[in-house]
């Protein structure tokens, strides 16, 4: 007995539809500012971290940007006090991602 037969036994009145479900794309427009975003390198508790500061838009937009950067780089990080903290030294890659989105960046620290 396959899954379809089991479902028919559980829900005899259900008529399956063959239409694919539509997913709504949530494209969000980020505020692109004139001042450059600061991308700096620090060591915290002996571990390298990359910190991105200087976003002038809404905090929710900055959180979306943080999630996108973490996903693209496959690294951990967080958003605290108006700054994105990424685990590891990824300044060059992050600056490239931000520049592709239209942001100006400034490299600080080393």
C-alpha cells in the first residue's frame, strides 16, 4: 500500500488537485545609501569576526541583508546593536556581495 492509497483511506472525500501551489516571492527593496558601509575585521575572544556597520535604513532591512549574507557565505553570525557580526574573516566576499547590491563599502582594519 503506497502513500496515495493510505491518504485515500484516511480522507475518502478529498479530491486531489494537480495544480502546483504558488509561492509568493517576497522581493524586498533595500535602501541604498550615499555613505559607505564599514566592513571591519576584529578578533573577539581570539576568534576572527567581520563586522558590518553604517546602514542608514530600517533595522528590518538590515536583518534581511544579514540573513542573505550568512546564507550566501554559509557561515554563522548575528545582528546586534545596528551591526552585522559574521564569524570569520570574509571582508572581501562581503564587500563584493554588497557592491553587487549597489552599496558603497569601506574596508577597515588590516
